[in-house]
C-alpha cells in the first residue's frame, strides 16, 4: 500500500501531476485511486489502511449506489413483513427514497458516503424547500438505509450515525433544542374548561370515544384498535395489546412499552357500559357503522372538530385543536397536575407507564415543565440572610 506522485504530459504538451493511492484490499484485489492533492491521497491512504486491517473496506469499484442499496433495503423490509416493520413505515421509507434521497444522491456510491456528503445533502434538501421536520425524517431514513447496507456488507460506515455523533457535542444540537418549543396549555393541549365544553358538545358515537381518549390518553391508533375483550370492567382497567394502523390493519403496539394497563374511573365505566348497548356488533369498541376499523379522518372530521365548533372553540372559524394528540397531551397534564388543580399528582415514572412511552427521557422531554415545582421563596430568603447578614 503506497501513495505516489504521478506526472505526465497532455496531448497539448501541458504538464500534469496527480497523487495515486495504490493498495490491495482484504480480498487480495488491487485498486488504484487518483487524487489531485497529496493531502487527500494521504487521508484516503490512512482510511483505507484502517478498513483493510479491519476487513471492512469496500473499494469504489465494488461499491453499489445509494439508489441500488435503497431498492434492496425496501425489498428486505417488505419480505420481513409486519413482524419487523409496519406497512405504513415501509410506505414512508419508499416515499423518502423515491422523492428525496434518490433524486439527489441516488447515483452516489456507498463508499463515497461521508458525513460531509450527508451534510451537503441536507443543505440541498433545505434549498429545495423541504421543511426542517421533513429533512430530519429523510435523514433518519437514509441512516436506516446505510445501516441495512452495512449488515449486508455493502457499506463500511454509516455516515448518518457519524454525523449524529458529532452533532451531539456540536452547536447544531444545541440550536435545535433552543428552537424546540415546550407544549403550552391552551395552545397545544386543551384547558380543563375546554375539555368540559368539548365533551358537552360531542354527539352520538363520537362522545364515548372522546371521553375515553380524554380520560385514558390512548393514541388514536389504540382507540381504533381497542377490542371489548380488553376492557376489564371488574378491575376498571383497559388493556392495550393492539392498535390499528393507517391502513386499518390490526397489529401490535408500536413498542414494548405500548403494552400496558390504564385504569379508568366510574364516569368512563358508565359511559362504556351505556355505549356497549348501542355499539355496532363486533369485537371493536369504536368501530365504524359496518363494525370495521374506523378511520382517523372520520374521528377528527366528524367527531373532534364538530364538537369544538359547536362549543365555539374555534380560531378563525376553524376548530382550535386539529388532532387527537391534543387530547393525549391533556391526559398527560391531568396525570401530572396537583390535586388542588384537579389533577392526580403522579410521579414521572407512572406517567411514563400510563402514556406507554418507551423511555422516561421521552416523557420528561415532553412534559417536564408541567410537573409542579415547590415554592422555594422562604428557603431562598433564609439563604440570602445567612450569606449577607
């Protein structure tokens, strides 16, 4: 393995020089790569040496493109079936590959994927009008693609993960944290009086669904997939064991933490008992008129939004809260708030379990500012006096 200078004359007699990295990979195959600058050749020489010694180096001539690796990635996900990834997740991956990744870096060899290439890719997406949220999602999909390629021996590195590790200590992460707004009562989650008026104006089959959403914090997918057998009236708990995806297919909760028990009170119990007498026949608690899985669109557009409009809870003539997650956020605040404010004053770990969050970090990142803080004014005054006199 060596770095050497190459000099030659062009057909017009012009002198040219280049730097050549000449090496043999771990399979015994010889490769030659040319660079215009010695520092680039030296850097490549060092990088190749590490990869060859570790047995992970993949020469450019043997490397596939991002587009080719992406097709294999999607095919593998489809063959694995729903035991590995949900249908909606695979559809999102395919959309990211076809609309965002392949058009810009599809022809790039995996061997050329570096953190710098990923950064330029992000910049290009931003210039083309992609939102920050979309860029984050596409970057995550690209990271999954590269991880899959690594597992199949097609890539020696995952440039997305390398970039992410660098950012954990860098200014980009701090900037993102500064931009992230905390959930605000009356903006992102309804106030208690708003919840009362929403439920008071909810009509027909939507009323029991919204009541259960408010007082159990179930995700919309969990509400849509909830079967009667998982409603335990004797113990007054809901068992969350399944959910309905965007294609109305029943499957397991999104994570192991999604499997949980949620207690409910007599108001919810009486509401469900009354609703069971009128519910369309079948296994589901909140089915559509035919007894099948109800669509999320119907729940929002025929249930949640009309109840708010009827109650006058609007902004510029439209329903103030546009998604079911607002009710889930309210439930979290109800668990957290002190009892003198109508809450349950539960500790963070219990809140995490009730919400079905995979980690306490997720719970605290979303709701830490809602937990009550003690009045330290007396202690602060005493400390000031002790220090100053």
